[in-house]
């Protein structure tokens, strides 16, 4: 499918989505939101794909929602369009989403990274929620997802001051799981995607679903949810194969991947 604001292509068993508005620092226009979500949904439904990588350019993952597009909006337009509800489609993707972040991930860019399951940062990455400098607040989940993942103190600091944090700080507070040399970012993210795509897809997707459940339910309900999914894996061929391969000291040949 041809897109205007992104590129989407399979790289082996990984679906690669590259944000492609270089003149606008990959600002997230409404069209780009729709295209990212469509590409991600297509990869999610593609049996040959086991994981999805979302990336930008070396300079910018995404410098936020498109301010030029929003500048003239009034309350009624924003409310009627239900900005930014369209991103819910990205959070409905069931396969693992890996954000490979180089350069600026600001405002909506930081929030889209936080919607992903794994965030890999290049050494030059910079994260922030500068909406306060524009007279607004984060609107793609920044006050909610960040508070849950990096805690109240850091979230308040970023959201209320608009300051940027570098890759090392983002890793130390838990927004980012790995920091890699800038030149290696895409290759490393694709390798992580390939590794995940090699495992049993039902196990991978259930694991993602179970971890995300931790943000929605109290601990006792979450533990029960996890146990049911765990029990369900024993109904799969891949559980039999994975355990037999371990016992027989060979590599597993998972059917569902
Ligand atoms: N929206 C629209 N255009 C943007 C943009 C954005 N978020 N970020 C950058 N651009 C455009 C600039 O206007 C500029 O365009 P022109 O060449 O036509 O002037 C071009 O990209 C290059 O940007 P700069 O010249 O500013 O580049 P720089 O290297 O000097 O600075 C930057 C880079 C620090 C990222 C700076 O561009 C910047 O601060 N951008 C805005 C960041 C921001 O405020 N993001 C939050 C947006 S609101 C939001 O995201 C709300 C939400 O929660 C959904």
C-alpha cells in the first residue's frame, strides 16, 4: 500500500514502519496517525510478520503532533474530531511493537514511543513533553502512560517544565529498555524483532496481553488473568514442541510463528 507520510515494508518477519516527513521533523499530522495505525494493523493481520518496528530519522523520531495543523483549531473542532482518539488503533495491535528512537521524541512523539511495548533509544535520543510551552498539555496519553511507566516525580517534572531528557536518563527511569549507538539503532531493533518473531506467536501475543493487563487491573485480578493465559499455552503445539526440544537438547521448531 502506498503512503504519503510513512514507509511500510516487511524486513524478514519484522514489519518496519518509518515515519517520513523529514521537513517537519516527523511531526504527527492526522494523516500520519491514520497511516501509522493502518500499516500497524496490516502487519498485525499478516501471518508472516511476528513483530513491528516503528522508527523515524536519525534527527527525529517525531517532534510531536503537528502544531501547524493544530494552530487554528478551536475547541469544537478538537472535540468533534476527538483528537487523538485515532491512536487507540495502535494500542489495539496485538503483536509486539518496538519503538526505535533516534533524535527528538517530543510531545506526541514521546507518547507514541510510550504506546509501544519496547523502546530502544539511540545515544542521541531526546525525550520530552513540551506541550506546556504551547499553552496545552499532553493529549496522547503523556500524563497517563508516563505516570504509570516512569512514575509521578519524573512525569510531573517533564510535563510541568517541558524540559527534555537524554537517552541515559530515559533508560534510568524506565521509559527506555536499551540505549545503543546511534548508527546501530535500526539494525538492533530489527534483530530484537526477529528474535521475538522466532518464538511461538500465541505465546508472544499472550505474554504482551498479560503484561498490559498489569496496567488495567488490581494485582489479584492480574495474577488470575496471567494464570489463565499460562494454562492456555498448554493447549498449544508450541508448548509441547518447546518443552520437548528443551528435554531433547535441540532447537524448537515452533509451528505458530
Ligand atoms: N509541528 C509542526 N512542525 C514542526 C514540529 C511540530 N511539532 N516540530 C518541528 N516542526 C517543523 C518546524 O516548524 C520547521 O519547519 P520550517 O522549516 O517550515 O520552519 C522544521 O520542522 C524544522 O524544525 P526547527 O527549525 O525548529 O528545527 P530545530 O532543529 O531548530 O528544532 C525541535 C527541533 C527542538 C524539535 C523544534 O522543532 C521543536 O521544538 N519542535 C516542536 C516540539 C513540540 O512542541 N512538540 C509538541 C507538539 S504538541 C503535541 O505533541 C500535543 C500532543 O500531546 C498530542
